[in-house]
C-alpha cells in the first residue's frame, strides 16, 4: 500500500487522540513528510524502536506502540499459561507520553490475560532490567528514548534474563508485530478491570528497596570510602530524568554524603530545557554543573542520561577548567582502579574477565593484560555482555569483573543485565575517593595511566542519513566498502579488516573465518600506525556510527589525529 493511502487511513480513523490529529493535519501538508512517516513500518533494531513523536507507521505513537505490544502479547500467548502468569514488567522515563504508552502497553497485555507489573512512576532503565530478574517475569518493556532529543521516544524489549532482546528474538517479535494489520483496533482492557482481575500490579518502593540493596555490592573498598569521601564534593545531574528517583539514597548508603544536585536539571521535565540533547557525552549538558562546581568548590561532576543507563563525568584539571571525559576514559579509570585494588589486597585472580564491545577502547584490555586477567570482545549492545556473563557462569571458566561500552555504559555486578548508570556513578565516586586518598585529582590519575600505558584516545561520530531513503543509502555504502576492500585510510595503510557481517578477517591478502560473534553489519579496520576504525549502521537511528581509536605520545596529538581520521571517514561516506 502506498504511503499516501496509509496516510488517508489515518485521516479517516476515529480514535486518534486530539494531539495526534492536530499533528496529522499540520504535518500532512508536506508530501515528503507523508512519504517518510507512512512509507514503511518503524524499524525494530538493536535497542528496540526509537523515533519522533508523530503520527505515522514510521514514527513512535500510541498505535505503533500498540502494534508491537500486541505482537508481544501474541508471542507470549503461544508460550502458554506459565509465561502469561509470569508476565511482563513495564517501566517508563520522563519523556512526553511515556506514562501514557506504558499504561497502554499494560492494557493490551492485560487484554490477553497476561500479568503486568507496572512501575508507579518513572524509574531508571537498569532497574527495569533488575525487576525482570527479581520478579522472574517472562519479559520486560521500557518506554524511553534514552539520550535522544525531546522530540523522540522509544520502546525497549527485554527477555527473561533481564537483557535487551538479541537480534534473533527481536526479529521474531517484529514478525509478530507485522501480522497486526489493523493498528486502530488493537484491544486494550480498562485499567480498573485489570486491577479487579489481579492482572495489573503496581510496583515501586518494593523493587526500589531490593535494587538499592543490590547496589550496596558495587563499591569494593568501603573503608577507604569512609576515610576519604568527606574530601570530595560531587556535583550530580540527572538531566531532568529518572536518575533523580534513586541517586540520593544510592550515594548515601554507599558512604558518599557530599553529593550536590544541580537544581535546574533535577526538575523532571520532558522539554530538557537546559540542553539541546540530554546526552552526557556532550560538554553542553555540564554547563549548569560547571557553574555550581565553581560556586561550591567541587572537582567532580557526574551526569546520568534521562533513563539513567548512561553515565558521564567531568573532572577538574590543574588549570581549574573541567575536562569532560569520554566513556572510554571513564572505563579506563575504573578498570585500572579495580585491578590495583585487587592486587594490593591480594585478591587478584587470573580468572577475572573484562568484557567490552569491538568498538570500545583497547586501553583497558592493555591494562588487563598487564595485570594478567582475561578479556573478551563482544558485539555492540549490552545484551552481548549479558550473554558473556551467562556463558562464564555456566562454564565456570571466568569471573566477571566489569563490562563497558564506549557509549558511556558500565556494569560491575550483573544483578542487572543492561548498562547501569547508578552502578557507574557509584564506582566513579569510589575512583574519585581513591585519588583523593593520594592527594590527587581524577585527572591526575588519568595522566598517570597514560604515562604508564600510553595515550589512547577514541571518538565516535554519528553520520546522519535521514529520511526514508536513509536505510537504503547506509546499506549501499556498507556494500560498497565490502567490495572495495580499502587499502588505506587518511594516508595510513590498512593491515587488517574484520567483517562481522560476512564473518571474515582479511590480513596480508589472506582471509580466514571470523569466529565467536553473531553476524552484525560492522566493518573494523586496523591501520599500520596503531589506529583502528570501525563503521556500524545504527539499528534504531538513521545514522552510521563512525568509531576511531588512536595511540599517540600525548593527548593533544591524539585528539588531533582522531579528528583527522573522522574527517577522512566523513569524506569517504559521502
């Protein structure tokens, strides 16, 4: 069916909320918008689905949320009464319509006789992951667009292990959703009926207390924290989101009393008025924190994104300015601290393992090798880190120390199986306490690591390819690159290529199987100047992610080299 015909069906629908009807009337004046909004069904990618809050089959709205949830319900139906009784846990963030979408999903599942545990208010994404495991539900749903701008919302699907669904399961769910032909007639039971029938149960403080109790396990040297935490003042910002719900209790129970919130960014607000995009990788989000830090003489700022799965930080340098750390730098600091502590306390074990994605920094692995512990690369997506945790638990051949992704995601204790900004914030606060005990700043500590292991610097850029033709253009670019077999990038010779889609490694003209990974549309290049470059089309956004990691003698040279490589990639992908 043509986009225009589907648009006309939406125009004729009698159950559109007023806000959607108004948007349809206004945006529908643009033929290009109609083609983009109705030309396809919204993609279900590596982290569920994410899109603009607008009418259309290629957008996030009450009806696309309803379609995928009806698909979920039918899939659960086929798994029988036990699956329906175990049910689904549902959480939501601070964005526009998040509560509405979460309740709508609960009503659809309830109409199928599926038990639903619905959070009474917004909660961090990792708490939803924890809740799935804690309540032994069959699945989980999280309504969030994570760090995206205010115009977006999304839908994350979780399996019974508490991890986001792996591609094969996500594809199956997407197939069920596509069988829902009339998205305007999906049945949703009334909330009072579901409550009366015992199918809808509100959760909140009960799960909070259990999650907070598990968070007590994260910090490893409570005595050191007790002796040094009062030397610190830590500024914290939840960026108008879910981190506000638990941060104070989480920090205080772990011994960190000098936590000062950024007032303007501690207001739950779907407009995210203090920043264009509430992503802790951007310096812009720390501006309010900088002012407060200068006022109260604080040296550390911690930020969590609106659904509190990503954690970023800024630390004061010797000249008084703040350095916003990359996700890789934060992971490097935490990995080094963990290993130093284990060694000094006589607890270092060669079976410890650090797990990260193929597009994250190599420096923590270099450090791990120096301390004699194991390392493991997995594909992008914290579900793969969760799978490795499950594997090592079953095989009993390794002990999980930490998992991280360059995109500001960290995990230390796998009671959650998604990246957990609450865990990350607690560990980073402990790292700051450790350096305070040595009369050093965190930035001093990072320089100490660089002096010992060399300077590694990585940057990621999202090269946008918007519109309904964006996915096609990305596919064509990746196909062209596979055919060309690049021999040089920015003047440096390519010495090895890993193709995770074709599952081939090519080196010195010879090819061999790339094993140990599921298929994924990723190309990674290794260059003769110790630089690595990777390209990965996003599964939820119309962008190709370009990753660059360089090794240089100092940070200034490294930053310049990384930017030069990113410029070269931008030209290459035009």
